[in-house]
């Protein structure tokens, strides 16, 4: 078998939504990898394209769908050799099924990774606060996938005065303001009974971390990164086993 220029476990990252969150995801993939040398790390092909149409306006019907751009970028990643695709953006997962159907590639779901991490860390019955965009909340991206969870979500006032301005501040590079606003929103969720926080927007863990959060956090970005590492390692181990079988006598 000719395996030249073939990289087993190669993961395509459909990023840019937003750019800093994409870099954070890449860092967390590296942090989750037990690596002693360069070659031990997960092979990634990353497309960070911030010009994908806004997911929130598309969901509200006020702007173009991001799906055609996502399909175009995903096709380029697939054609470049990606064997699996991930999207380090929560709201983009509203188009997850349509994108996967168009590309015909396996994909890992960010929200499922976060919800499984929450259950693993805190069990089935812990009240979970959710810090996310208006679109993620209104679409039921988290709530509908885990109806058994007692969710504590931002009030409309908290969403408009703290959460969305905090996310916007992070996207604009004002991390200090983002941390202050999102920290205040987290405190409000804690006061209303949340016992852990799901960081359901990939901008949030850029400024809200265990050291400054009022409650334990479930970082969706980190949860997805761990799944990527496990998937890629499994592919590489399987490929090595196949090579060993080919080389064995008889």
C-alpha cells in the first residue's frame, strides 16, 4: 500500500467563527495530547474564514445562510485530505446535519461533547447554567438536546446587557471588558441556582476560566478538543496495526 503523503487521523477544522476561538481550539487540542515530539500531535488542516455569514442573523431570517460558505470550506478541507471535520463554533451547529450530508465526512458534534462532559463531571441532576448567544439559546441547541437537565439560563436583560455585549467584546479583542461582562452574567446564574456553568459559546472560555469563574465550568471547546485527540489517535493506531499486519509473514 502506497501511503506517501497520507496522514492518518487528519482532522479538518472549519474555523474563523470567530478567529480567536479557532486558535483557542487548536491550543486545546495540543494541550489534550500526550505528546513527546512533534509527530505525536494531532494532524490538523485549519481553515479560519471569518467571512462566513453571521449565524445569528441567518437564524433570525435577517441575513444569508452560512451553509453555502461552510460547504465550500468543508469541501476544500475534504479535498485537502481531511478525514473528519469539526467546527469550533456553537451556532454553526444549527447547520451540522446539512453540512455533514453535503460533505459525506464524519463529524464530531461540539454540543454533544459538552453535554457528555457535563454529565461525566457533575452527573445527571446538577443544575447547569448556560452561557451562550441569543441564537444558541433560542434555537434549543443545548436545551433540546438535553431536556432532562435543569437549565439555568440568562434572563433577557442579562442576555442583552451582559452576555451578548461580553461576547462582542471578546470578538473585538477587548478581553478585559468581555471577562467583566461574562463574569457578571455567570454570577447571576449562580445566584439563581446553577451549580456548574456550560460555556456554550466558543468566545466565552477565552475570558471565563476556572480561576475566575464563580462555579465549575464545562468548556465546550476543550470537550471537543479531547474528542478530536481520541479520534485521531484511534485512526493512527488502526493504521499502524494494518501496516503491521501487511508486513507480518504469512
